[in-house]
């Protein structure tokens, strides 16, 4: 069975903790996404690439542009380890209802994200049906 690190999409945006809200919004504006990528969140990392928070686009657009992204982000981030099985990733989606989850290595370094669709594609049919039945509402714009 596939592991989370094998399901990673590179179609995401991250900024460092030194960024302002305006800089995070500019990163979204400048991003050239994959054809099917939809951006819901901006991930915040420290200078070493460790995931420290996440901010939804709604939170960023409603914040003061000069504020630090750390003032807007949610520090309590739901992430999955790169070693997690596709089934565990699918379960995390069903439990939390997010359309994408960050994937981190054992040191907390952000490796990328896994999208809900990719998790569905990676599990067997029975697990996919269970996941779809348990995840009827997503929270794309808030935590």
C-alpha cells in the first residue's frame, strides 16, 4: 500500500514565519498551479522548513496586510507523517474534513501535501467508500 510521501502533490504554497500577510497573499497571486490544483491554504514554515502553522485564504484576505502571517495562522496543524499508509491518510481526511493535509518528515519538515482525491485513488474500493461516507463535509476555509 502507498505511503503518504508517495502521494505528495507539490501544488501548494508555503511562506516562512517572517512573511507578512501581504507577502503570503502575493505568493498566492504569483503561484502558477498545476492544472487541477486548487489552493485552500498557505502553509507556514520556520527558516529550516519545519511546519509551524497554516492559514486559510479567507483568513489571509480578511487580515491586515502588514500583520505577520504568524498572527493569522493556526499553529495547531493537522498533518500526516510521510510514513503513514494511504489508509491512515484517508482516515485523517475522514476525521478532520480538510481537502488537503500537509505531509511532514519525522523532524517536522514540510514535504508537501496530500489532496483528498489522491488519498481516495490510493486506497482500495472498500476503504474509499467508507471514506466518502464518513467525510460528507469539508472545511476548506477554516479550522
